[in-house]
């Protein structure tokens, strides 16, 4: 049996035979007398400890976090759990990374094409690039609204490969545009197809991995976007240099075609391999019943509740809690901070033809992406062991230094390069906040899915006008107003995480009793019968546990079934 409370092999060997009831552990399953003040005190202590255990990190030494950057399958895990994690990483994680890689290619290629003389050939001038980015955001928002409702449903696992196929075809179509209005229409449709992907994948990753596993997986997913942006520059540069004029097409047109060639085959593979969330993976061919049983037990131990039925009470649950308001504000500010990414450095290079050729303009932004990869690997990867708030603070301090310097603008070229290299740290913010949403909302699948999609959608609503107002192409390359806006966002983000920290403490106390009951049930049932039957534990707006169904998980791996789980109504 896999014990969530096991920190390492030695601890289990020296586990005390008895546990004093005045320091009740989460394993204690005695009957408490509500009238006894000592018991009441012990219940409060033990329930809080149980909630903390669900969100704890299995590590012993301070340097474990650095070891985990490279060792993803630690020695204290049983062999079958290591093999299961490896299987999920190879299939699920690798696929979503490949998918997001192509998404980054298809998102950033318009700026690369713009720098490769597309602006001249189709009269894509003035603020047209800003308008195209805003129309992409508009399409993104429309489709994301639908995804927040659909992502927890059984058939949602087919959504990602279907939409990726559509945006791959649209990428091909962009190579044929001859006017700016045609490009505007296609960018809107590309955004429409790409909108649900990010929130649905973040939700899916949070459905398969524990607290000390999820940040590294989201980090890998986010890094794939940086690699896509980096590779896009190399592709466009190679296309401009080697394919210009071939088949009567310009180099920027070949760039769109090559991106489409990458996208469509990966999309088609998703129909066979992508499992969706754990609730949607019942008939996935590469996961056995034993695997699903162990996955369900792992996630229940980590406090992640299965999806239930949709009901009107969902709206009340969501908007009467703090999560949606906090994370929406965070995502809006995160996107304000991220506005210069893919714009500021690229257009500054374009403004200096005396220093940088067209291939230079395509290749040098890849250095930014490489810095983003390293930053995410270190800062977001370490969040699996240490508090993510530490790394959020480090990132905002760097942003304050960078944006305040770019506001001044009249700085040496070498220092300006340094400031631009800080900009891709915005992806560190994205990785950390995505992991936090999954952990903060682990007790309610529907709320978790909605908040991920809703908060990102609202931030994209802001992007529709912030791109035009703060980073209009006509004001390139200085963008003084834009860097002031991004600096302001970074300053607020220095202090906003404090509110999230208090919110998580509040939830730990609010749901502590139901967390303890679930952990006791898992432990007692698995020891006595070899199986685990656990309440779905949906909660009403006051945090009361409502039993609407159960998961039955065979620890021996012989069978696993899931009953009907309904949200509180």
C-alpha cells in the first residue's frame, strides 16, 4: 500500500507503536466526545494537521528541492507508483507539452512574420499588429467561456486534439493572406480554437499529480511554450534565408506552412493518447484498471476531489468564495506584467537596422526564450518543495528593476539587453499561479475548472485593449506608457500574494474536519479490507461535507469503480 504520510523508508521502519491521544495524528480513528473539552481540543489539532498533510511536501532535507529538479521519481516511492508516474509523464505530460509547443509556434509566428517583411507585402502597417493580437485575444475569450463549463465533462478529453487540428489548418491558411483584414479574421479564429487549451490542460495536470509533483509538471508544460517561441524564431529565420521565393512564396509564408506541418500530426495523435482528467480516463487504452485504482487513491490522499454533476449551486459556490476574485485579479495583473513579452524586444531590434539584420531580429528573441526556460526550471521547479510565494517575490523584484529602467529608456545597450532578458520571467508567474490554483481548489473540481478558465478569460479581456493602449506598434520601440503599466502591475504583485496566503490558511481551517474524515477512511479501509471507499465530499458554501457518492479503489489493483458524484445543491 502507498502511504501518503511516508516521508522516507526509514520513518516507516521506526514508526512508534502507539500515539498519545493528546497529540492525535491523522491516522487516529477513535470516537470523539463533543462534550469533552480535551477531546474537542484534540479534534481541532488533528483536523488541522490532516489538512496540512494533504498539502505537505515529502522531503527531509533543505536540498531535496534541488535534487528533485533532476530526480522526478524518488527512491521512497514504491516501484509500481514510480512506473505509473513515468507512464503518465511519457504519455500525458509529453503530449500536452508537444501540443503547447505548437500553440506557441502558432501564436508567436505573426510577430516573426511581421519582422520578416510581411508588414510591407500585405500592407500590415500602423497598429495592425496590435489589432491582430487583440482580435486573437477576443477569439480566445469567447471559446474559453465554453471550456470552463465543458472541461470537467466525460467527453472533454477529445476537445484538445480536435481544437488543435482546427488551429493547425488555420495556421496553414495564414500563409495565403493578401490583405490585413484577412489576417485579422484568421487571428480571431486561431484564438477561438486555442482558447480552451491552456485552462483545460492546467486543470488536467492538477487531476493527476500530488502537491510535490504538480509544480514541476506545470513547469515542463509552460517551458514547452518558451521552446515553441524560441523555435519559431529559428524557423522563420531559416525560412526567410533559404525558402524566400520558392514556389512563388515569401519566407514569412513558408514560416506559417512549416508551423502547420508541426501542428496537425501532433493534434491527430491526441485522439489516441490524450486521457483528459482522471475522471475522463476510464476507457483509455494505455491505462490498466490497476493504474486507475492507484491514481484515484493517490489523488484522494492528496485531497483532490473527483468531478461531480453540474448544478446552479456552482455559481453560488464560486462567487461566494475568495478564490475566483483573488485569482482573477492575479491573472489580470500577470498579463499586464507580461505585455512586453514578444513585443518590446522584437520591435526594438527592428528599430535598429544599423545594428541588427533580419536574421538577427528572428534569432535574438530566442535568447529571451532560453532565459525563460532556465528561470522556470529553477524557480517553478523548486516550488514543488518550497513555498511558491518566495519565488513570486523574487520574480516581481526583478520586474520592478527591469521595467523601471525601460521606462527611463536612455540606458546603455548592454543594460537594455539585461532588462529585456528579465521580461520572459512572466512565465514563472504563470507556472506558479497555475500550480497554486490546482492546490487551493483541489476540494472542488468544478470550481477549480471554472476559476482557471474564468480568471484567464478576464485577463484576456484586458489584453484586448491593453495591447492597443499601452503597446501600440506606432509607439515602438520605447513604449513608455506600456512599461509604466507593467511596472505598476509588478509592484501590486509584490504584495497581492499575501492575500492568497491568508486565503489558503482560512481554507485549511474551514475544510479541516472533512479532510480528516477522508484520510481516516482511506487509512482504515485500506488496512482492514484492502480497498478504499471514500466520499466524494462535495462542499456547500459553508464548507460542510455533503456525501453524494463514493470512489471505490482496490489497493490490490483488482478493480476500481467510481460512483456518481454530485456537487452540493
